């Protein structure tokens, strides 16, 4: 991906997206990531839900550019037990 500025934007439908920034008159690029925060969570966090979204996107960006994840081509070759886990 070429070097570009990224922006975090809340869309009219309530989704919060991470996308390449664009200038007025330029066509919008599709989002790189979409985050849906439930209405219950938004009510609980009040105006801080957007800060939560920003921190989540920043954590993802930090992960991608962290040591050990520099060569994305090698990521597909990792053993299953080495892949990141999602805990619920």
C-alpha cells in the first residue's frame, strides 16, 4: 500500500471507518476497516465511544507495523499455533 494519510470517520449509518484521506472533489476510497459499536455501548460511553474506536484502530495499526509482522508475505506461512487468537 502506498504511503497515505488515514482518517477515522463516523458515517451517517453509525459505522466508524478507517480509510485513506481524500481531498475535496476526489473520489472516496473504500474503507480499510469498519467498526460497528452497538447503541447500548454508545449510550454507556456517551461521547467517548469515538475515542474507543480511535484506540482500537490505532492498536491494529501498531500491530501491523510492529516487529515480527514486517514482512506480510511470510504471514501466510506461519504455523496455525503461531497465528493470533481471538478471545471472547
